[in-house]
């Protein structure tokens, strides 16, 4: 049986170590153990954290910490006993708060700058192992109304229909929108399907009177702006 954290020397306990030396001094397992809070019979909280990280590493060897963002109870219950809804919610909520804190705010003037849009969206999208489609809703002065997740797909594709994109835009009385989706491969090179859906959405927006200003494809620390590259006709 593993040693419970409360029986470890004070200098080895994760919370006390964090308070004394700062988060940089802790291992990933120790930081995760603080989020999990408690272990289960026969396994200390640090054991649970290590097992959870090992599970994520098997599923996503290149980015096991990123895999924590996509945890679901069914993913881990049979692999790491004792990880249920409460612990999963604690971990996922904390990680997403961190991503949101890292995201650059979108100022009024920033929406015309694809790099600013990328820096706002990348923390929440570049680590995902599934494609996700987002839409930024703008009012008549190009102020950001909201950033909406529209749909989530597979590791290689996401299914997007114009009605899903424009439903929120119409409901929120948006004047224009910016599209964005990620490539889990890390390569932001637009596919033929990306070009086709961009053209479809531009046409749909023209019919509805809602301008599509750009479409960003987000990869690993890189992005492609359809407008910057002139990949479709923006006239």
C-alpha cells in the first residue's frame, strides 16, 4: 500500500511544498494531486495522479497534459479506480480556468488582426485532440459580442452546417463573424474541405446579411488566416 500524503514528511507534501517553494518546484503529478485532493483505499492521491498521467500519456504520447482537458469519466474509471465525476470536474475546471487566464483579451481593434485572434483562441484550441469549430460574434462596430463553440468533431474532421454557425449569430444580432477551427495534427494548412466550408459560409452570410470576416485554422503554435493568405475571394 502507498503512503498517504498526510504521513509524508511535511517538506514532501504537495500543498506545503507549493506554498513554500512555488508551483514551479512541483512535478506534474504533485500539481495534479493537489487538484484531486484525496486518494482512495490502497492508493495515495499522488498514486492516483501518476496513474492518471500515465493513462493520458498512453492515449496521447505527444501531449499527455493536453489530454487531461478532454477527460471523461468513461475514459478513466476502469483504468484509474477512484477517479469519478467530482475529481474529473476539479481537474478539467482548473485546467480550463488556466487556459482562459492565459488567453489574450480581444480588444475592439484586435479583431482585424489575425494574430491577436489566434493568441486569444490558441490556449483553448491548440491542445485539443479533436477538431473544434468556434465563431466570434461581432456587432456593427466590430466589438466582440461573444466567442461561441459551435461543434466538435473527430481527430481528423468536424462537421459544420451553416445553420449551426449562424444560429447564434442571428440570435445575438451579430453584424459579422470570424470563424476558427483547430487541426489536432498541429499542421494548420487548410484542407480542401476547409476551403469549401469557408466558401459555403461566406455565401450563407451574404444571404443573411452577416459578413464573414475571416477563417483561422489553428495548429501547434501556428495558424493560417484565409483572409491574409487570400485563399478565397473576400470581395
